């Protein structure tokens, strides 16, 4: 039956590569076009970063002048400080929130499907919408502070959005709301994949729930935890639209992030060369996260293949 299935009516059997050609075209053509787009524009940006380009690209060579100018600027230094604070707080708190939600849902509670949909819903919302809505909620004259004042608690203050020292935490709050559902989904899949026989054996030995989670379940989630951390770090490094909609880098430049510096240099100051240099520096920061993760995954696969 298998031989006749590959034979056209009244003709010889088609070669394997001909029958699978539509599959190859559907997969490889978009993949190759995306790779060519990514590589070509990355190389173009790198070239621009070594030129004195301003409003439009120009030829010439200025060496590392654009890089030193960006690195010495106050905007870039504040952006790096904010990235360190935002990245650490966002990654740790979103992963912890996702893990707690996953553990709660793993208890087979009633209404699990509804709760899971609610927690995953923010992923369907764009970062621009998230930033806009949270800017309303955190606005002292419109949102939570005004609501509490209207209820009679006039001494209540929640004006982080206009506080230079606390404004960065408003971005952390909005980002956690947006991304903790993603971490929850990965952790929940990991929890559901833990061998039930091992858990039953531990229960027979007298281990309580806390000890089972600490000694058996949580260590088995280590690969998923690394994946969550890397993906969230990638989001933190490239965050632009959330900050643009929520604080626009303010008050002043208190919530500047590297992506906003790139936007400011390229499209507001018309310093194309310096903006390209800032973009390349962002790429280097991103590679510092992705390359160790790729190497770790490679060695994990090799170890599994030789096991």
C-alpha cells in the first residue's frame, strides 16, 4: 500500500524531494529571508556606526568616535544603570511570580482553565496598550491615588510615575504584569512533567510537601528556569514600546533605557552614526546573554546524546 501511495495514477513514483518540496518551501524560504534580513541590516548598522552619518548615511570613517561619544554620554550611563536595575528586578520578580502561580495551578484547583486563561491574557496585549493603561492607573490625578483619595484616605500617596527615584519601578510593575503569565506557562509545563512515581515514593518515605518541592520538584525545573531567565533578560534589554508608552523616559531622563537612547539619537537628534553605535552596543549586551545560553544548550544536547 505504501508503494502505490507514492505513485501517480498512470505514472512512475515521484522522488522524495519532489513530494516534500512544498514543505521545504513553506519552512526554509521564510527562514532564509528572515536570516538574510537580520544579517544584512545588522551589518549595515555596524558599518553606519563607524561613519560620521547624521541625517542620512554618508561615507567616511571615524573609527570608534561614535562609540566613545555614546559611552561617555550621561543618557547612556543612566540607561545602563536603569537596565541593570530593571533587568534584575523584572527577571527575578516575574520568574518568582510565574513560579508561584504555576505551583498554585498545579494543585488541580477548580476553575484552573479559567484562571490559566486570565493569567495568560496579558500576553495577548501589546506592550503599547500595557504601557498606556498602566500610565492611567499610576497617574496621581487619574488612577489609584485619586481613587483612594475619593474614598476618603487623603494622605495616601502613590505617585511613583512622577517620582524620579521610583518611576523605574512603575516599568517593573507593568512588565511583570505583562510577562509573568509566560513564565507561569513554562513552569506549569515543567511541573506537569515531573515523574509522579518519584513524588509518590517521597511521600511514602514521609516527606512533606515543602520538602518534596525543595528537594525534588524545584531542582527538576532548573533547565526551565534558565530558559525563562534568558528570555526575560532578552525582553528587558530590548524594551522600548512599554517605556515609551508608560513614562517616555521620564521624569526627565530618569527611566531611560538603551533602546530609548537609540531612538533619541537616530530620530530626534538626527545623529545616525551615534544611534547606530548605541544599537551595536545593545546588540553586544544581548549577545552577552544569548551566546552563553546557546553554548550551554549545545553542551546539554551533546551530553544527552552521549548518555
